[in-house]
C-alpha cells in the first residue's frame, strides 16, 4: 500500500515541476529545454559561442532555461540602454550558494550587491568620496607610477632570470585600490597581502560554479568537486571579512576626530557619525 502511494506522490511532484518549467505563453522564443535541467547541457564547453548561435537563430531577444530558472537574453544595445534606464531593471541578483544568509558577508549588502535606496545612498557617497580623494586627478597618477616603479624594481632583481610575475602584478594593481580604501600600500612580497589577493582570485575563479550549484542545488548535498569549491569560497569570504574587520579596527583606533578623510575608510567612519554627504547615516553600519 505504501509503495503505490510513494510512486503516485513522486509522479505528482515531477509533473508539477515539469509544468513549472514549461515555456510560458509570453516568454520569448528560444531553444528547446530538457525538463528540470533546462539548457545547461547545450551550454557546456563554450557557452558564449552557443548563445551567439541562438541569437542568430532566434533574434536579439530570446528565452532559455538555467535548470528551471527562466532567463531572457538581450543582445540589442539600444534595447539594453532603454531597459537599464528603467527602475524595474535596476535590481541585483539576490541568490547565491556562496554568500547565503548565514555568510559573514551576506548578499544584498554593500555597494556592489545592494539595490534600491541603499544602493543609491552608497553610490552617492562613493562618487563624492572618490572625487575628494583624487580619483581621476594627479594623485591617482602618482600612485600608479609608484606601483609601476615597484614592479620594475622586482624585475631588475631577477637579473634576467625567468620568473612568474603573477603575485607581484596582482599585488601591485591591488595596492592602488588599497591606497584609496586603506590609505596605505603593502610590500609586493608581503605574505599576508599575497594571501588576501590570492583568496580574491580563487573566489573569482570559483564564481562560475555558483551557477551550477544554483541550477542543481542537490550537488551541495553530498561530497563532490563542486561542493568542495563552494565551501572553499565560503571559507575564503570569512577570511577576507576578518582581514577587513582588522583593517577597520585599526582605522577606528587611529582616526580620532580628524574630519579630513585621507582614505575611503576614514570617510566612511565620518559619514557614519555625521551623515554629511548622504543624510542616511543609519545605513553606514559597517557592512
């Protein structure tokens, strides 16, 4: 008695999921999809090439499925320009298997992944502060030239012997950003800083697997390569968050009452206290 009921329940559930994955009436035309899996097998290898093929076949606007998730692909510049000028298209992706609600850096916060009024407030603050700090002015040029000189010195020290400049180049570019945010630079061979940039590089490489984990969430239920990398990215985020917290703690200890912001973190701390630039200091809560 129990087995027939179980089979009937499975059939009902599968039928329900299949109906949900069907192409809606007003959904743009596109390639046929496999129930539950969508077009993920068609995108293996070189997905960009496959999408270009579909563009030629179905036009500048076509619909596809990432698993059971519906996706509309737009390839026309003028349509995109008009679309992104509308408030309805200003949202962010709020789903991630790497940054979940329990993450030390939850999705939906910060300048990059926030949206709505929170994003507008922090964007206004960021643009104003970066201008004050010399973005696009001689200060940035001097900082970049100093980092180029550091790279040249590292090359001279090799005395013509072959070596991999990946760490030095990555740290040098990152130092320009650090000069803006932290008001300081790190030595190109600093092991702590090298680990920081390596964690960021690892997470960028793992980011493509976030799509796999969201399309097929069951891969996180048992040991496999995707699950291992996703969990590694979560640990990397925790390590990056701890580094940032330490840097913020040091700034809080040294900022005092100085209102002339020498870097982005000082400016953030002062905005948190005064709300002078945005009239929204309550959103400056350290996240």
